[in-house]
């Protein structure tokens, strides 16, 4: 069953009217109608119309297809790309209601892309499609270059993919250059200004190490290697840069999954309720909405969590229930305000959608009451089993919340920084894992270290903590060696 | 700002963009199978299956390594309100698989597995051996005179060779001429018109020579009391590999099982692997039996003979001399003769060994291997077949019999 584009346009106009009415601030929107096969293809390539080739996308395609063919998982109703104009795909076989629901949902995402700080500071939406295309062309040109070839390019991409997420997470924080870092290190080493310097004893002064590279620990490992490995040929350097740039594009999406899906669900829910759907469609809407937003016991459905939180924020601010930490002199109230858009609750959620990411969103707005309502619990490994260790109760909820915050978005990626590029005066790359109670998976660490070694082209070591013991991981010969520090 | 709707373009009009990446992924999987073939073959799920049955082997997908958190990282999930501290939410080793826990963030087992058939697996195995095509052919050049083929027709012959089509055609031809001479229209009443002896045509069969691809595998196993279950399993695995390999190269493969302790007899496959004998060991008895059978049924000018003997190396000392002689004889009639000594780790080192005794054999097509654990199987098998490759030239054109064959053992 496919629907005439004219019919969809009519619905789109009605939806867009509401979008404007509520003050959503979207990029221009484009929809492309596709079938399930094309959808599978887009999914494998993260939705991009053009993307560089790599076997991992073939793997991803096969996996999706297998799961789809065996009915393990369905296809998403929609897929939307953070670009300007915003690009989204609609599956032609979906029912009319699903198309309408999807269109409304997509406008929610579109607004989020266009306004949330992680996106606005991290990606240039108007260039996204073009830059992915140019990356694809560059990679293809290296593959076709007889002096390089597919296998060498593929190996390089393998290496780069292994550490592509080891980069700074908050794109709004400006990266300082080596020179700026040196200046900062020198400034920091100076004793604080002291008007009584004359009579005070001279404070102890340790000169800063201004020759070390990097001057401050660096989180962007790919960028660092591309810059400081002098022996990399230009094409390898370029591949590192490309992979790094593409990862940067995906960081905001990883970091706002709960907010973003919750926001889009909040708006599709609101908009569809106002469309005066015919009865049949309205019932289907309720069914579909509940399918998407149902809780996943044993897991965590970001649509559900986000949806609940946005509604809760709006309710609390309208009722003046902002909590101790957030109370103004006079608690906000929606009394006497006639325009829905002017209620403090609505204003608050627009402010939050601009200024927060999942981690801060949860920290600020996930209350104990919601955690209890959702029956959140924490589980840990005990021997071979995973066991419930804490529940959202009086004494447990804070820890459960902390651990949830740690594990969402980029929190699930270990923080590893380059400490020294010339460790032991030997051009050994010294990496340090900033341990937060969670150990690294050693098999993966071993292979990943090998990938780093392959692009640094000298020894690479990693400082981490294993079972509470400070250790240094090295690759000796072909295997992992663990030294206690 | 108006929304753009782009109409549907059927898949058939677009390029299949993931085709190349899927292909590369498949190749990666094959490569990883090749790298781990020893481990895969050591899985009991393959060996011990019915040989002709196609089975599926799960292969872990190619991993993409990253720095990730290990097992001591806590997860948070949503429950139904019934959970209390101490409840087990996920049992055992199924981390990362579907239900329960927080699958996505745990490395665990990559849930996606690829199936390949046994046939594919075997093809990969032998690709791994890198036997050039030429040498596979060389081994087929043994000429069989048993073959016959049809050549023309004869008016006389025996009933089974009657060419019914030619016979019927002759009858039809005769009927046409008779009808014309009697001036009967096509609608006329048909009189009975039986076959005549002149209509009969018989195939003529002439003997011909044909490139035969016959091979026989002699599986000789020591079934004395000292061969335990583990040893037998290792032996069986080896024979399985050998059979699969030989089957790839030859159209017609037969397998002969010889079990021996102090005396040898030909047995069925079932008995070979399952019957436990007791008593001491005369290795020579097994070889003698094989030589007898070869002389009876598998003349080496028609058959490619592969023989392999598995034993734990315990032999009566007095038999060693005879065993050595018999082994040398076997070398002369076989394409390849191998001796595998099975010493599972943990088995006593004080038990005897035939390696020294057989070390005296100089024949090119003799090969000894030691198997200590499952993982040794593939390496052993590989080295065994490399021998086949090296001695491939000398292996054919040999003449059955004692002294005459001596020259053929030299390259």
C-alpha cells in the first residue's frame, strides 16, 4: 500500500501548520519515499545517501537483513538525517497513519537538530551531505590508485574505526592548539598574584614541562596521530581525518539519544492528537504510539524515558514544582496564561532542548519519583550471572542514577587520552585510561592497541587499572603483556 | 520553506550500493575461517557427522575491536517492579544476546553468526593447502581398462543391448515403404505390422581406456586395549579429514577399515570405531592384511591407494622388525602411506613409540606425524598432504610387487 504524494502533502501541510504554531524551529524538510530494501541499505550506511565503502557496512547490512528476514526486528518507521535541508525517508509500504505519525515525528527531530547545542556546535548541517560525498570520493580515489589499492585503504579504515570514538565528547568545548596549551601550562605554573609578595617567603616553584607533546593530555587520538606521526603518507593522514570528521558528526546523535527521541515523540504525540484524525486512524495511532513508547523490561527504551521526562519537566514547571535546587524566588506557575506557548513549562522544555545533552538532562531532571515509577534497577556481574544490585529506593536511587548517567551516550566509551608522544625518549605513544571504576575489556583492548600501533608505527602503551591494580598494557611480539605499575 | 517529497524509485533502478561491501565482508569471514580452521575442525560438531550430510557450521562474525568496558561495568535497566537486590536477571554466558541485561553495551558474544555448509568448509580447507590444480590432475592419470563405451550398431546382439529407438525407427521406415507399395491412404485401416528381425539394432560395445579416478583409503587402526576413547576420537578425526580430501580429488572413493591387535581383520566402519578389543599389538599384522587386500581388490595401477595407520605406538618389541618390512612394502604400493602416533597430553611418556623404528624408512611417500591434541590434527594433516604433493610424481606408474617396485619409490 503506497500513498499518493499529493495525499501526504496535504497531511504535511496540516502538520507543518501545527509545527509553526508551537514555535518549533525547523530546517526545510525533504522526504524520500523508499521500499524496505532501500531502507535496509540506508540503515547500513547510517542513512547517508553517499558514504565511503568499507566491509563493516556490508556486515551491518547483512545483520540487519538477517534480523529483518527472520522477524527478530522490524524496520524503523523513519530515518532522519541531521542536515540542512533535513532529509528523511518514508517507507512506501507503511499505512497512511504511520506516514503521518512519521512525518510529525521527523519534525520533532528536525527541530532538535536545528537547535540543540551539541548539533549546532558540532556539525555544519548545510554541508553534511556534501562532505560525506566528498569523503566517499576521496576514499574511492585512494582505492583506485594502483599504488594504494582496496586492501591497504581497507586496513587503514579498520585501524581508524578502532579508535574513532576516542575523541572529545563535548564539541562545544574549544580545542586549544599545542602553542595555546603551552601558554596555558606556563600561566598555570606561575604563583598566584600576591600583593604581600615582598614579605612572604618565595613559594616553591616547579617549572612546567613545556617541551612535552602534547602539552595537555589529548583526547582526539586520531587527530593527534594524523598530526604527529611524521611518517604517514598523505593518503593515510587523509583517511584518519575523514574518519575523525565523520565520527564527529555522529557524536551529538549518540549523546542526545534519549532527549532527541523523547522530544520527537513528545511532538508527534501532541501534533497527532490535534489533527482530529478519523476514528480508525486515531485508534491505529494509539496502538503505534504505544508500540514505540512501551517500556522494555530488562532494557531501557530511550523513546519511553525521554517522553516521560519531557512531560514531567513541563508539568513540574507549570505547577511550580521545580525542586529545591531550581527554585527561583517565586516558583513559576501557568495560572492566568492563556497561550500554551507562554507557559513556564513549555518555555522550560524549549530551553532544555537547546542547552542539554543526555547526561546533563538525566542529572538535572531524572527524579527519584520517576525512577521508582519506571522501576529502574542496577545490575552487575556476579560470577557468570548478572544480578540486581540496587533498585531505585531510598538508599539506592542515587547510585542507580549515577550509573545510568555514566552509561548513556558517550558515557559508554572509555576516556583514553594521549599523555606523551615521546615516552622514554623513544617515540612511544603513551595512552592513559581515565579509570572510573569500570575496567577495560582486555581482549578488545589488546586488538585495539594493535590497531593504534599500526597507525602510530611505533610502540604504543596504555595505562589502565585492572582489578584495582595500576597496570601498563603493551603489545610484545603478537600478544598482550601486562606490567604492574 | 516548503517540504519536498521525492517519489519512490524502485530498487531495480538504483545501484545495489552495499553489494561490494557485503562481498568484502564475506571474504573477511572466509579469511577468518581459514585462519582458524584448526580450531573449527577440532569442534566435535563437524567430525563424527554423517559424511554425506551437509551440515551448517556457525562462524563468529568478524569483530570490530574498540576500547570498551569489560564485565565489571554496571548497567541500568527498567524492570516490572518485582526486582529486588540479589535477583538474577541474566544467567550464565549469554551476555549480549537478546533478552535481559543491557545487551547493547556489553561486548559478549557477537550474536550474529554466519552459516557455512560443510562442503564450503572443506573447499576452504583445501584451498588453504594450496595444492596447485596441475598436481591434482597428475594424480588422476591412472588408466583404468575396465571402462567400455558404445560404438555403432550391430544387427545381432544380446537383448540388454537392444537399441529400442533405432529398432522402432527401422520398423517405421519399413511400414512407410509397405504402405506406399500397397497404395493405402493415411486413413486406411491399419493391418497388424509387427517387428521383424531385420528391424533389430543392437549397440556395439568396445573396450576403452579411461582416466580413472579411483582411490581407496586404508584406515588401519590399532584397537588393542591401550587405545582409549580420546585416542580413538583423534584417529577418527584424522580419517575424516583424509576421506574428505581424497573424495574431493577422485570420483570414486572406497574405504577399507582394518582393525588389528595381534591379528588383523577387515571390519565395517561401525565396528572400526566402536568395537573395543583387548590384548597386545602386532602392528605388522595390520599392514600384512592391507597388502593382501590391495593385491586382491585394489591393484595399484588402477587405484590410487592411500593408507594411514593410527596407533599409540605400543608394539611388541619382537614385531618391530616385521612391521618395518611391511611398512616399506606398503610404501611401494601406496600413493601415500602415513603413520600417526597418538599421544594425548597426559598420557604416559613411558609408553612405547614406533617413531624411531619407522624413522628408518627412506621412502618419499612415507610420512609420520604425532598427534597430541585436537589442535594438532590440522597441522599434521597438512604436513601429510604436503608430502603427497612432493611425492605426487613418483606415486603413479608404480608396479605392484616386491622388488620391482623398489625403483618407483625414488623420485
